[in-house]
C-alpha cells in the first residue's frame, strides 16, 4: 500500500490519486458515509473527515455544515466522496441535487469543488469525469 496516501500532505493532482486514496479508506464500509477531503491551493491534502454517516442506503448532508467545516480548515478546495454499500456507483437524483447545492453554496465563499466521487466496492464514479460538475 502507498503509505503516503494515508497522510495529510498527499497531493491530489489527478483523479487516479484520489481514487486510490478512496479505495484505501472507503471500499469496505458497510454504511453510507459522506467524506470530505480538504485541499490547499496546490491540491495538497490538509485534512479529511467523515462529515455525515447514515444507513445502508442513505446519508443526510447539510450544506451549512460543509461550508462551516471548510472555513475551519481554511481550504481552497474540497473533494466530496460518499459510498454506496450496495456496490452501485451510478449517482441517484438525490446525489446530483446535493452536489449542485454544495457547489453553489461553496462558490459564494470562493471554494472550488474539483470532484465528487461515489465508491462502490472497488468501483468509483467521478462526477467530474462524467461532466456533472
């Protein structure tokens, strides 16, 4: 395993690097979790955390809390990730809607959202790669 992917300071200059990090941290989760990777201007990982936890099929995400935590870490960008324990990686309408709400809220405070990824076992769906951001 790449030990550097576990530590703050990891650089996410490609979707591949983010995917590998997420596989290490989220592939085996049994309940849905919404995680955030906080990045600086050079896309270095400042911190990461699970902001919301849910059931096997749903997690409630609150825009206010996402913005508040980003400001706490003074991040320039945020990458969102959540898992689907079912293994299905295609985004639901709810996934698309919350992503758009978060992107709009974060634009007001000049925070970039390079991607939102859905982890389903070893498969990962990228909103950015599919033109949804």
